[in-house]
C-alpha cells in the first residue's frame, strides 16, 4: 500500500467536499433540525452530513477489495449490510420511518453480516478461551444492532459522534498495524479520514449534523470490524469494548436506568451523560474535547495492553469502564430530564 498517504488525503478531501454538497442539498430540501425541548441545540441546522462518511468509506472499500487488499467477508458485510443500514437511515433523515421498519432492516442487515463474518469470535477469559462459534450467532446479531442504535443515540451534540469514530477507528488502526494486519489497518484509517473530513463541518459550532444515515452506518461498521478482527485473532472483543467505552457506557447506563424507571427507551430525550455535561459546562466543544482526551489518554493505552496481554483483557475492561460508569452516575445519566430552559444550550 505505497499510496496510502494519497488514499488518506483523497478520503479526507472527498469527505469535506461531499459534506459541503450535502449541506447545500439539505438546505434546498429543508432537511433541517429545528430546536425543541428535547434538543441539545438552539439554532436550526441542516442534517444528513454523515452520508459523506458512508460514500467515502464505500468507495475506499471498493478500491481495496478490487486491489485484493480486502477479503470478501468484511467487504460484503459493510458494502451490502452497511448499505442497508445507511439507506434506512437516509430515508429516516428525509422523513420519519417507524421504529418497526427500522428494527426489521437493522436485524436483517446484522444477520447477513454475521453469515458473511462466520460466527462469533472466541472470547479470552483469563487462561481460558470461550469459543461460541455459531451458537453466538444471535448474540452477535444483537450486538451489531445495539452498536448501530447506540451510535444514533449518542449523536446529540456538535462534534461528538465524529470525534468518537475517529478515535476508535484510528486507535484500532494503530493496534492492527502493530499486529501485522496492515490491510485492515489501512481500511480503518480510511474510515478515520472520512470522519475527520466530516468533522470540518460538524466541529462546534456545527454547520451540519451527522443524521441517521451516518450514525447508524458508523456504529454498524465498527461492530462488524470488531467481530471480524476478533474472529481473525488480530484483536479481541474486550479491546473493542475498551476503545468504544465512552459510547457503550453512556448509552447502556442511560438506557438501563430509563427502562427501570418505566420510560420508553427509544423515545427522544436529553438524559445521556454527555447531554447533562454539555448543559452543566455550557459548551458542546468542552464535552467533545473531554471525550477526545478520555479516548487518547485513558482508553487507548488500556486497549493497547489488552491486545498484547489478552489474559488481562477482562480486568482491563473493568478498569477502563469503572470511572466512566461513576462519571455517568454523577452526571445523572438516565434520570428524568429537567423541563425548564430545555433549549437554552450552547453550541460552542
């Protein structure tokens, strides 16, 4: 891959340009998010910009596949199943699609991806390894559906979803390079470059939002690559849970508390930890930068160790998640949101 630098520049530049074109399209078609009491924004903003990430990564994947740098299983999982997820998200960005139809498409896409991947990866647990194989098919499907939906839930303030995606994919790419899987490392770097290009437009204050097409696709794609790289034993599933810790902990903690309180889990709300944090500190940018630092200085080093000391990976997962869980609890994640001053948020 002697042209990797040119590929990355092309992916970044294409994402910047395509996002600009999508923004123009969204403004013409009135695809605008209007602030409401459930919003974390106070300024009407076009949505759907994450489609640029889908387009650039699909193009990158096709290039790698037809130059024999990407195997059929991961390629088909992203190209076909990922397209299904992005398509239903794109449709939803243009007008409401019922939760029933979204979940049907999500499960179908996840099922197809699991068939191509070839089962659930082995799980290292201390000195032993649990090999679920095809008995892990259903858990794998559920995991993929959860990944894509939680990413949608967590796309709520400027720059957050794009920054998390860039950190997770960039960190995984470095680990894969160290493990000798340069073909997969390059693939993830191209996804990271596409996310970085989108961030040019989405960084606080955002000029366009990601939308369901982009957020669902990213969550699903990260899940597919996590399962595939773990199955190929370049990484393990614990490492991916560590890398993805910020979103996994916030979304899971918030959803669990809301369900225990008898609230509708899929209903729009502003009770995620990151949403409470953005209101407490009066800034989207501060929260997004904090998530960036957590990823770089806390989660990535632990993820790196968990790959090369796989027997310690479950313990490292507990270590990495414990402060995140405490942080979510302190911020009040999942608690009933305050009604007053509901749209007076800062977008900076």
